[in-house]
């Protein structure tokens, strides 16, 4: 049943809103609770207006809103709980697997026409999925040269004991032809997650740009 349960009580644009909420709430539950107040900062340059709306909905689901909703027994909570099997995931592999479950459910709803017929809506849904994973799931301890280059030279991060320029946290490894995170400089797993939140917007746009260039060739 999962997200389809929402069709029993809602219709039209309200159903689309409910599906957006279900997707966002599912992702928030999958995220570690200490990061549920963090917004997706990836603005998706060139994205359609639906992505902006969907990102705003996601960002409104902060920790308090999530806790309040999950304490209810309405259709939205039932829909999400039927998809989200594990909450507050720390391991990357499990988090990816769970977010993929959510996206499979979203795809089912799209194929059944519950989002409408505007292809831009689907593009926005997929973009949010990618932006969520880049921000909250992926941990980039290694950066290709073009990804390292996209990070501003003056971008800095507040660590537990000091403030550091982000680029100084990576060392070039010629054997890997990439910049590798020096974990002696940033040993805390929380600091590493904070670093990912910080670099996600720059890395995401660089990846998207590179894919577009390859597609045009």
C-alpha cells in the first residue's frame, strides 16, 4: 500500500502536496536526528520551479515537525512508516539503500499518474532525491581534481578545536589522481558530516555540469 494510501483521503493538488510531504518526511526519518534541522542548500541552478517548491517543503520538515507528525496515526504517517524500515541511519550503504526504497515508491506513484502529467514535476522529484543524497548520505573523503577545484579557496569550516580552510583538509594523492581527506586533520565523524554539508552545493553543481558536457559530446 505505502504512499498509495494517501489516495484514499486526498485528491488533486492536495494529493501531490501529500506525496511531496511523504517523500520529504521519509528522507528526514532516514537522516540521523542530529542533522534533521539542516536544510538542503543545493539550489539546483537551472532547475524548474517545482524543485524550489519541493526543496522548501523538505526544509520545513525540521526535527520538531518530524517528531510531531510521527506521533500521529494519520495516513501520512502510515504511508511513511510502511516505506521507512530503518531510521536515523549512520552507515552510508544502509542510508543509500533506504533512500532508494523511497525513490522506488515515488516512481510507482508517478507511473500511476498521482503526480499529474507535467514532466517537470518528475524532474524535480529526481533532482531532490539526488540533492538529498549528496547532502545527507554521501561522504566525499576523496575528490577528483575538478571537484576539488570547484570549492572556493576561502571556504572555511569550524572544527571542534579550530577553524580551517576546507581545501587544506585534503592532500593530493598521485597514486589515486585525486585529493584525499586527511582524517588526522578532521578525525570526528560529525566534523566529516559537517564538511559534506558545506561542500555539497559546490560539488553537486560541478558534477551536474560535467555530466551535461559529456552528454553534449
